[in-house]
């Protein structure tokens, strides 16, 4: 019985960890997509040339700082 319960605990922890990981990556993915679209529109409206790398870096920074660009 100990082996069965140990296996069940390991599988349960793995499933919980995987669901947390996938929910966080889904949140980041949706934030990055909407951030790139909005920043791209803002820069285009103001005729400011920007590279895709700069957009990604800016959105990454904003994601890490809870939506604020310091």
C-alpha cells in the first residue's frame, strides 16, 4: 500500500505543478500578445519606428513589473 500511495502523491503533485505552469504561461502569452498589439498601434499612430525586438523587450519588462514600465 505504501508504494501505491507514494505513486499517487507523486502523480498528483506533478499534475498540480503542470497545471500551475500552463496557467502562468497562458496568462503571459495573452498579456504579451495584447501588449505587442497595443504598443505597435501606439508607435504607428505617432510615427515612431520600432523594431519587434524592442516591442518584445518592453512587453517583457511590463509583464515582470505588473504592467508598469519603470
